[in-house]
C-alpha cells in the first residue's frame, strides 16, 4: 500500500488523509482530534462552513493539517460536489469515516412515523454513507487500498419502536458495511463499523436526560456508565490503521457490554 505512506507505531496514520463526516462536534470531532494526533491529515465535513472553519483552525493548533468542506451528506448532489472538490484539490482520501447521522424525535408508535421523517433519517444515516463510500471506495480501490469506518449503534440490533426509522437505518448501515467489505476487499479496501452504545453527546441527550430511559439502559449495561466520544475515537483509530489490517466486514461493539 505504497500510496498510504509508511506509518510508525507512534504515528499509525502518518502520511494518510482522512475524511470525517459530522466532524465538527461530538464523536466526529473526537475522531478528527485523535487522527491528527496519530499523524493524519484530516478533512472534516458538516453542513455549516463557519463552524467547520473554527473547528479546523482548532485542529491545526495540534500541529496537523485540517481542511473544512461544507456539505449535506443526505443530498446526493452535494456528495458528488464534495467528491469533485476533493479530486480538484488533489485531496485523495485514505480513510473515510461515515459518522454524520441523525436520531429523530421519539414517536408514540411506528405507525406515527411520517414519510418526511423516514426520508430525512434514511437520507443522512444510509443514503449518504452508501454513495460516499461508493465514490471514495472506488478511488481507494484504484490506488490499491484504504479503510472505511462506519459509525453505527446498538439500536441496530435492539427493537425500539419509538425510534424505528433510526434503528432500521443503522441495521441497514451494518448490512451495507458487510456488502462493501466483500465488494472492495479484493482491491485492498477494508470496511468496518463501530456499534456505539449511549455516548455522552448531543445525540445521546434523549437518553441521558430522561431518568427512566437512563435507568433502563443502566440495567442492561455491565459497566454501569455511559461512553465518551474519545472511546469511540480510539476504536476508529484501530480500524483506520494497520493495527486492524486483517479485519474487514466487522461490527465492533463500543457499548459498555449492552449487547453481551
């Protein structure tokens, strides 16, 4: 994998460039910070350019290179524009992290899910990762290798009718991970996912700020605590680096043992 440079144990992503969607906050930001520390050049993507610019400037203070590109990953035309810009600017991607996602408001019943809500969730959580992986994965394969890391959730395997669209989108993301692993593996591209439990982020607030939901979750959590973005970032670094060079198509749990 000559195009990826020669990483060292201390800098496992040295010479590599990573694209991280939803990279301006939460898990995405923690991954960007960890990758910078590991020697990577990062490209962070989210919808708001001003927020991205501020975060990229912050990342550069850590001594690494950071680029900020605004794009809505739930819209195919913006995905294509993002990839075209990467090509134009010579920003070949070695590591793709599909982190951007949305968890919709709870509904009383699955039958209360509107078409608009369904489409919004599926566009960001599934359509975006699918087409971005297809575009970036094709380019990785042409260069002889790369790594894709999808951020999934335990909700993909735990039936929760009040957030059914979210659960279904992430279950499909897991299937997508395995399908791309089979498709791109022969060209040296690995595709894996992280199944997150409740993580202390804005998206986790619906559980963390609801005493009953939090108590119910802790009953099935062997570690009896929430997770932190930095713990997901450490796992993402493992999957992005050569430390996991013989792993593809896996869904790695970072959930405090909820699915044990």
